[in-house]
C-alpha cells in the first residue's frame, strides 16, 4: 500500500474535480464549442515571441538570479509605478515566478503556519483552497454576494476574522465572476486588515482586462501589508510561458524567496526575456485584445440575459457568470446536459466554491462567431428546459 500524505488527501476531499468533465470534452474534440477554459484565444504577440526566439538563438538559456532578471524587475517596477502609483524596489521587493500559480504558493507558504486561518473570498480561482490546504493552513470562506455584483463586503470579511486569522486572499478582477472591486470596498478591506494586523494577498492577474472601469492595485492602498500577485498569462496571452511575479515589502519577499529558490530556483530565461519585451513593446497588443474582449463581453452578457440566464455585467477578466438555478437543475447537471446535448462547454459555478453553485461560468476568450453559435445552442437547451 502506497502512503499518500494527509495534505494531499485533504485536497482530494475538497470538492468536485473538473477532471471528468474535461475528459468528456477531450473525447468530443472538434464538435464542441468551448467557453470552458480560461485562456486567451490569441497567440502571444509577435514582438514578444521574437524576444524569446532571440534569447534562444543568443544562448540566453541559463539560470537567472532567484529573484529573476534585474532588467525585468526594473521594467516591472516602472510599469507598476506608471499604472498604479506604487513603487517596488527592483533589488528585493519583486520576485519573478513561474506564473501566478507559483507566486500564490510561495506567498501562502511564506506567511502561513499550520493552524493559521486565511480568509478566502469566493467564488474564486480553483487553486486557492487546495493551495491553502497544501500550505497547512485553514481556509475560511467568505462569499461575495450576487446582489453586490460579487464585490465582497468588508463587513462580511470582518465577521469571519478570528484570533487565528493571519491573512486575506482575494482576486479581482475576478475569476469566475468578472467582478472588479470598487476602490471604496478595497479601502474597507484595508482598514480591516490594519485593525487586525493581517496580510493581504491580492491576485491581480487580470489587472489590464477591465472594461470602462479602473482597476485599483491593492498594493497602492496598503503597500506595507500587501503581497501583489501578477502575471503575463492573461494580459499578454502568455499562458504557456509560465511567467508571473510577486511584489511585496522585502521582509515578505525574503520569506517567499526561501520557498521559491528551493522549489523552482528561477523562471526560465527565454520566458523572462519575453516578459521584458511584453512590458516594453506589448502595450498596443494589450489594448487591441482588450477592445476585442470588450465587444465579445457585451454580446455574450446581453445574449445570456436574453435567453433567460440572468447575468450581471462583468467589468473585468474574460468571464460571464450566469444563474441557472431557476431551471430545475444543479449547475453541474446543467453544464453536463449542455455539453452532451448541445456540445457547448462551460464550467459549473460550484467549481469555484460553494457560493458559485447554481451558476455557470462562460469564458469569452473565444471567436465572436463561436460565441454567437454557443448562445444559439444554449437558447435551445433553455427552451427545452421550459424557461
Ligand atoms: C485568478 C487566477 N489566478 C491565477 C491563475 C494562474 O495563472 P498563471 O498562468 O499565471 O499561473 C489563473 C489562471 O486561470 C487565474 O484565473
């Protein structure tokens, strides 16, 4: 009998895995319209690709500093100062990571002890809770409410604070709801964190993907106690490059670096060169992608409401979050039926936490004609369900 660690067993008990669902999709490849996976449908912009090709050809294929290349950290420091008015020292307040996935793990492992509680705002990205459990801490879930367009209430977070609370983890612009946190709500969270001396871990991977609203970087409001996680996967269509970053005061980055240097050592050098090119030359491509997502967002959100799936206007990321609970099926049953009968893949909301049940997430990083066809197919199912 093989021994499986209790940490991993605890993760396995956390909730329904999406793996069987994606296995079905794989067997139907070609016929299915996917609004499922949260990944840009654009190729990485050519200026960014070119930098990586050049890196490879120039033999730039070695390890870098554990913190990441200093030129990239300098460019990132300038970039964040320009966008959000918060400045991190390139020398010791920025770590280049293997995606936000790694940044999240090193942040949690860097600041949490077994027995600590961390408040996790849900619905949320599927890795948050397993990552907390793997770090040995206890996630305490707080639901953002649909009537607030999923911007969490500081008072709801306050009600979950106990003497064991160490940190709050939140991700806005949000996956899966598309919510963006208004600045005054973030200020309420900051005041709470100051009152209880809590660390804020803010996953801002979708920071550039906002539509008609402004993203507020939490680090700009509470620099001394915030770990900002950011990345290139979504903003620059670089999911497969595996590159991201964590920014925080040096006392926190030093703790994270301890984990990073023994787990990953550094992100790949060609990917770091590509990220540098993204910051220096990628702005036009970002703006173009944002314009395209915005058009699709409007078509999808309006279309979903029209066919009878109530959907709040998403202000960020590239997701809509629609209620299906009135159709007499669970979100998992609806998604399964939609896939089998109409060949449209969406993600059941319960994958993103208990408060997501009764909803489905659609990703509009998909061509417009596919979005329109998916809407027609969804309308057929909704009609058959008698709504
Ligand atoms: C909110 C959120 N955080 C982090 C990640 C992981 O990003 P990365 O590709 O940088 O590891 C994702 C990916 O879907 C995400 O949606």
